[in-house]
């Protein structure tokens, strides 16, 4: 479900998700038929294991440091950096330090 409390209201993305020890926290802020936008806060060392998705996904790092592996090739991302995870390619995300990211999934 889309978070309607954010419509037409400026917000600071950093304040919409908080770190929790030993966890990955997510908050979906937009959900549409053609895609969605989700915020994540990863505690250091937490990871999403390798998987594939049928759609392109864009990762934008807000703070901290992460390693995004796409088709076996690791990439270290820092604040302000983005990477596109292409559809149907195996990918994984790991927190090298606590980090927050915006994940935008494009369905068409």
C-alpha cells in the first residue's frame, strides 16, 4: 500500500526509516502498477542474499556504505551514488557500514 501521508508534503527521506540492531528495515512510500519506491535502513553486516527480479531496480545510497553485487561483480556504493540492477540478473546487497538506500523498481 502506498503511504498517502507523504502526498504533497516535503519530507526528509533520512527520517522515514530508522536503523534497528541486527535488522533491515523497509518502508514502501510509492506503490503503482508500473513500479514502486521503497526506503531501506540496513544495520552493519546485514544483507539481502543473491536473487533475481523480473524488473530493473535502481539503488540510490543516502548514507553509509554498501556493496551491491550484480552478476558476480561487487560494487561499493557511498552516499549520493546510484547503480542500476538490470532485470533477470542475479544481485545481492550487503551493508559494509550502516546504510540507508532508496530502491526504485521499474516494472515497464
